[in-house]
């Protein structure tokens, strides 16, 4: 299975953009649609304004018991009821990357309780983290969330909780793109 993904913002795609807002730093150009492809797209995208690339990888910063909890509770993407989505690209500061993995883990989990917060919203909200930093992309992570319309309020609460943690002090750019699936 290919673990590379391309998120193409433009005039084509199965997801209609309902909003595109900068949370921290500069935004992306607002586009009408986003196409999600399970491939590493290269070159200019047809009907595209921007392309964000990432790859899925092993779970990082989590201990075995946390991984087991996540796998037991999280459902997959592409559920028929999940017609809402959010693409949230994030770039962390040089200070974050200057720390050791153990120091980042301490902030991510021991102080910010990232996994614990996320677990409270499963299985209603499905998510997939894409790593982009190693590809030289403008963002370090692309987080893709899917949920049913009736879980939008819960999703917003999840974001408020995560953004209030110590971990978010190291975010220097974040864009919140909301989408709905088009039949």
C-alpha cells in the first residue's frame, strides 16, 4: 500500500471547501475544492492552486499502551456517515525540532496529554496524521480528520483543547480547512 498522499487544492476534488482560516501565521489560498490522492503527486496539479504532500508512518511519541488504546477505539476513514472533514496543516518552530525526541514526547504527552485528549473523541472523529517535514514541504504535518455532521461541535471542542496545551506554544503556522464531501 502506498503511504504517500497529496492534497490538491483547486477547482476539482471530492471535498468542497467551506472555510479556510489561518489559526497561526499565514493562510493558504482559499480554493473551492480539495482532491485527496493516495500518491505522491509531482509537477503542477491540473485544476490545482496548491499541493500539500505527506506520508503516513508509524505512530510517534506514543508508548505501547497508548497505541493499543488508539487502535482499539479509532475507526478508519471513509465511513459513509463522515461527510465532514478538516485538513489542518501545521508547522512547528525551530525550538521544537531542536529538542530531543524524549523532550518532545514529554511536552506532547506528559504535559499536553495529546493522546488522552484525542481518545475522548474516538470513534466519532477519525484522523490520519501525514508527515511532511522530511519531504521539504512548507508544513511539518498534515492532519486529516473525518466526522459526521452531528459531531462538528465535538470536533471543535477537540481543537480548543489541543490548542490550549503547552505543545501548541511551539506551533508557528496552522491553517484550518473545513470541508464537506460531494457525492
